[in-house]
């Protein structure tokens, strides 16, 4: 059976990026992203729904995200979905679908540029 796993999302960071390194020294950065969607309900009123997703970025892009992005900044993510599964200390099974970013585009000016303006 064929499958296709591609995600493109744009939203605002819900927290500052957290940069870590694997034991072999590979940078990994994680942050939350809020995705807003406006639509009309059955009565014709505009409603806004927010979806929160976790993003993981690897390599040099991870370091750039940690250095130049902060909570509230807008990014465009091109990546794929990955489901993490684990078991808690109490033996409960948990899972979470995350986006693994292959490309991160900064959509607003960098903080350093804003300080100069």
C-alpha cells in the first residue's frame, strides 16, 4: 500500500525553543506551535480554533531556531509526521504525534533587526 507523509504548517511558537544535543553531538531543537484556523459555524458566526503541535528540528536548523526564534514568533514548517510511543512509570501507554521539520522558514524579522529599527 502506498503512503504519503508530508506536512506544511505555519504558526506561532508557544514557548522558546529548547536546544539539546544527542550523545553523538547532533543538535535537536523542540518547541510548540499554535496553528489558528478561522471558519464559520452553522449560525454564520466566525469562530477560531487553535491546534497545538510539537515540532522537532535537527542539525544546523535546530541551532538557528534556538538562537533566533522566541515565543510568539511566526514560522513556516515543511516536514513529516512521527508518532512517539512510550510507557509511563505507572505502566500506562502514551503516544503523541509530532512534526519533524525538514525546513524551517522565519516569517518575521529577526529580533536583532527589530532592535536596530
